[in-house]
C-alpha cells in the first residue's frame, strides 16, 4: 500500500514528511534514506541525472519524523517516493508515498 502526498508544482521547492512515531514506541530514527522510483536519491542530484527530474534538496529528521525537501519534477509524472529508516535498535522500516508533480 502506498500513501499519497499533495501534488507538487514543478517550480516549487517543498518539504514532505513521514511521521514514524506510531511504529517506533520508545525507539528512535538513527538514519534515513530517500528513493524515487526505486533509485536512491543523493542530495542535489536529480533522478537519473535528468535536470527536470525530482531533486532531493535537503533531508532532515527528528527522532520520529523524516522530512525531505524536493525540487523540480516532470509535470504530470507520479513518483513513487520511498522513505527508509533505520532505528537506533537496528530495525528497518519503509513507506512508499506517491507524489504527483502537476503545474498549478
């Protein structure tokens, strides 16, 4: 099952978050990885090297929430974004979220 975020305009730079608190109990987020369409995203590098693809600008996290700041994206394309966390207790969780890029 994939979750869904609100649409993102290709010209926007916007933050999108995943709240992991209900899965963590007393555990905390140790690290976060972001993928788009099953490709690991590097900071400020577009998916597949194409300049108009989705770009991960800045990932951040608290002990329970992972946030990614995305820029660009192809108008009309729906990306499958994966947020993968590793916890302090070495558990690994993933969530797939659909992010559609659409001009407003």
